[in-house]
C-alpha cells in the first residue's frame, strides 16, 4: 500500500518541482534508459529537474530496426511510457543519421528505389508508432559537413539518394505524424561559418518549396576553451527564426579539460557557458527548449573527466545548473 501511494505521489510532486525558466522554454536532458530504469537516484534527478526527455540512444535506427523490417520498440516504449507517467515531454532523436544505423543498411547494395523505400518505411513506421507521444523529431541529424557541403558519413543516404533524402524523410514524417514538430538537428553550427550559412540556405530552400520543416536543433556541444556566447547564439537563432522556424538547443554539454586554471575556475567558466545559452534561449522567442546531453558527469558520452554536464558524478548540482535553471533550479 505504501509503495502504491508513493508511486502515485512521487510523480505529482516531481511535476510540481520541475524548474521552469521564466522565459517559458522547457529544460530537457538526454536520458540513457538502461542507467535510469533501475536507479532511484537518477530517476529522481530526471523527475525533479527536467521537463523534457530525449532518449539518448533508444530511438536510433540501429536500435529500432536491427534487422530489416523487424522493428524492436520495447525499450523505447518503456522510456516513453516512463516520460508520460511523469508528465515529461519527449524529443525524438533521430530518424535519419549517418551514424548508429544497422549493419544491413551499411552493407546493402542499394538501388535508389530500394533505399528510398527503406527510408520511407523506417520514418513512417517509427513516427506513426510514437504518434502523440513524441512532440518533436530530429528527422535528419547532422546533414552537413563543416565546409557546408552535404555529409555522407558511412551511410548510403547521400551517396545513393542525393540531398533529396532530406526532403523525402521530412515528407514521410509529416504524413505519419502530422502533429509532431519536425527538425533538422546540426552539430557545430552555432558559430559563424560555412556550415551555418549552408544550414540557413538548406532551411530556406525547404521552406520555400513547402517541405515540412518546423525547426532547427543546435546541438551546442562545446567547451570552456571557446563557447558561443549569448550574442552569438541569439544571432544564429534569429537567422532561423526569420524563416519562421523554431530553434532548440538540443545536446548541450561543456567540456572543461582544455581550460587552464583550477577546477573551481573551470566550473565557473562552464557555468558561464550554460548561462549564456540559457540567456539566449530566454531572449529569442523562437527558442522553445534547451536540452543537455546526459544526466550527470558520470553519464556523459564525453567521459567523466570532462565534467561536461550540470550535475557532478554524485548527481549533485554544479554552478552550471544554477546558471541554467536560475532561482527555480535551486
Ligand atoms: C551519442 C550518445 O550519447 C552515446 O551514448 C552513443 O554511444 C553515441 O551517440 N551527436 C548526436 C548524438 O546527435 O546522437 C550523440 O549521442 C552525440 C553527438
């Protein structure tokens, strides 16, 4: 009985306590389901501190379609159900990428028609499966190289289908889930340069041709040695807002290893990096969510030594968390 009561009360308390920055954008975290599922401390962190969850790996193609046509939704479903039970929004990451796709995709000898059918099948099946449960999708992740050309990676999408794969994926996603916001997500496009220019051109072209695109995700994986400040981010965000698009910071983390100085200095600088991003999202109305890539320094894909996240290895809030969440995050 007590357990039952707690099971009901905890989620309610958690929803009430989630910090909501004054600006009204959501604060999210990438969640590794295998580590969160059975860990009370990590669950408490998610439930108390964040309003949105991005499955860190569970929605990637290698996980969802390990064999062609054999979809495996169990762990993604469990994570999405957990999010719903605790009133969290879910960002879908990612339908099409040049990494973490299954071996059958990489090794196949594809005709354009067969690959296009496989692309549409994957996007349609996954977006339809999560319809009403995932509010936004990174339909295409990292389509560009740093020089602004389209990126092939080790996936067949670009070599076989050309850049049109992006439009194909967006149209299939819209058809499968008309209510989800559709994003292109990109890495290292925060700063001025050919990649950002190319992303703006790509977004403008898609919009002009009526291809369904609702937003741009800026990953903002960065470093205390050189992070985009508030003015930089605002400028970048406004270029997309001017096209009628939403913008999210989708994968923020701030490595600290490369900055000289004491550990405390590094954490202060890191807090500044997070604070600048929060201020930019606050300032730009089109910025609707800021997600950090992982839960704690113990969980970061960049390794614990980088201390890249707002919670330390003991899951305690760092100065970065206060900079990010403001007084509501205390
Ligand atoms: C990373 C995950 O965090 C790792 O657990 C996984 O091994 C590799 O992928 N950009 C992205 C994310 O868009 O999907 C990546 O996530 C980090 C970089």
